[in-house]
């Protein structure tokens, strides 16, 4: 069986890395020919990103080391440039690249943070959001699309509401950019984060969009790179690959919306039919076209992943696996997914590299794995039935 990679929300295959590691090694800031050609390629990449984001100017794009740096920069910049406001509004389902910073800012007494909840489909509680916004809000930071469930927040409308209170609006669009159309020119979005490795560019490169006219304070100070907004010699090879990836993402956007979505839907339907006691996590009406998160009740997600991996299939678990903790993910907890289902939640995330045969492999493999695991699970009602039938004979 060919290996099947269905973990594209974690990272994607790199499209191309160009000759900028070898022959074209100049510093993009240098005046001589070695640097000038690289400088020109870095400028081209900025234009390619501008196109993908539908931004008004290429100078609205600042290269960063990834989504995490872009998120940190946006929130810290907003707090510093709005000294008379000390509140942040965010949600309970953000990526740790936002949540951990907000928790830290609260802990050191730098900001008061409102964490807005979601419903069982992962949709933001709009009334609670409206209620949290005030003249004290310095910045709102809400994700465009959720990395675990693919649920899309109505981000432009949420930005309009923030504007009414004079707050800055930032969106972590790391999972949205390249998968769903983005047009920033006429929106109320002040800042947007993206990450290269989610759209077939390398890891360790990303960007922060800052609308022209929005007050900005750099996170990294030093040289004059990025017009003084992000010091440090540019990661030129990665930037150039990011530009090319942005261009390709635009070309393939339609494919993502149709072919990739059709594969995702076929997988989801087939699994829901073949396997009892499972359901979809997330907003089935407004989701990224590539993401499918299914809760399989009464099984351990980690066990499913191990068996899938043995069969050559890479997916990812909705539960906190990095810490080795048994706590289900904060996203599924915020959605009030029952413990027995959150633990067995698996995310399958597609990219344009996937083919129909990948779906066939999962559909052929997973039902048998589930059957086996459930027989071993003490929580599976079938197992309880068996236990009840089992009458111990005491001597
Ligand atoms: C929604 C979201 N935000 C931020 C990040 C962090 O991006 P990076 O890995 O580029 O720092 C990720 C990565 O998984 C993500 O999914």
C-alpha cells in the first residue's frame, strides 16, 4: 500500500526550494549583484503574497519566522500602540500561539483577557463576543479557521464589530490562507498571520499582514530589514519559496474547493456509514474544505493513530498528545464534546497532493481497526454487555 498522508493541517509537502541555498546566496539587503538578484526575488514573493491575500499594498506584508511569531507580534504590537486600552478579546479555541501569550499577559498583569466560548459545533458565541467588546478593548484576536475541526469563524463580520468599538482586529489565518479565499483590501481586518508550512512552503517562514495606517510596534529590533518592522537578515530561500507557494495556492484554490472537498466528504460519509458510534466534530455547514475531524466513541485516539500508522496512514489525534496528557484537546473541551468521544477524535486533513486512492485506503482499513479496538475497550457498550453476560464461577 502506498503511504497515505492525511495530516496536512500539521504540515504540508514543500513544493520547491529553488537555487537560493546554493548559487544565489547573496544578502537581499546588499547593493552588489549577488544581493540584488536575491532582493528582487524577495520583492517578487511579497507581491505573490499580496495577491493571495487580496491586500492593497505589498508593503503591508512583513515576513516572520512563522505563524507563532506573527501572532505574538500582532498582539504585543496592538497592546503597545493602544496604551489607554488594556483588554484583549479572543476565543477558547485559539491555537496555543495565541492562548499561551494571552495567559502570560494576564499572569504578569499586562492585560485583561476575555476568552469567548463556542457551541457544540465550534461556532463562536456572538452574543458573548459583542458583550465583551468595549472602549477598553485594545485588540481582538480570533482565528479564521480552526486547526483541529476546520470550523470557520465569520471573520469579516467579527472585525466590523471590533471596529465599532475602535479596537484593533487581528486574525490567526494560518489554516485559512491558501485553502479558502481571502480578500483584505476592503475588510476591517487590521492584522493577519499566516504560516508557510501549511501551504506547501517550508517550515520557519510566515508573514504578518499589517494594514497600511495601522499603528505598529516591532517585536524584533535591530537592523532595518522589513522597513524596520522586523529586524534580522531575511530568510531569503524560504521567503522565495513562500511567494511561489502563494502563487500556486491561488492557482489551485478552485481545486481545493472542489476536488479536495469531494475527497474529504467521501471519506467522512463512508466512515460514518461503516463505523457505529461516531460523529463529525466541527461546523458541518462552514468548514475548511480539507478538514475532517471524527469522534469515534469509546476508543483511544492514540491507539487508532498507531494502528493507522502501521497501515501506512498518517492522521492526527484531537487529544493532547504532545504532553502525553490524557486530557482531550482544549478545542473539543470548549465544544463540550463528551469525554468518551473527545478521546477518540481523529483529524484527517487533505491537501491537493491527495488522490482518491488515499480515501479508499482509509475506508478499507479503519473499520477493522475500530472493531478490534472496541472489543478491547472496557467502555464500549458492547463490551459491557459481554461483561454482564459473563458470570464468574467461584469455587
Ligand atoms: C491555527 C494555527 N496558528 C498558529 C500556528 C503556528 O504556526 P507556526 O508553526 O508557523 O509557528 C499553527 C500551527 O499549527 C496553527 O495551526
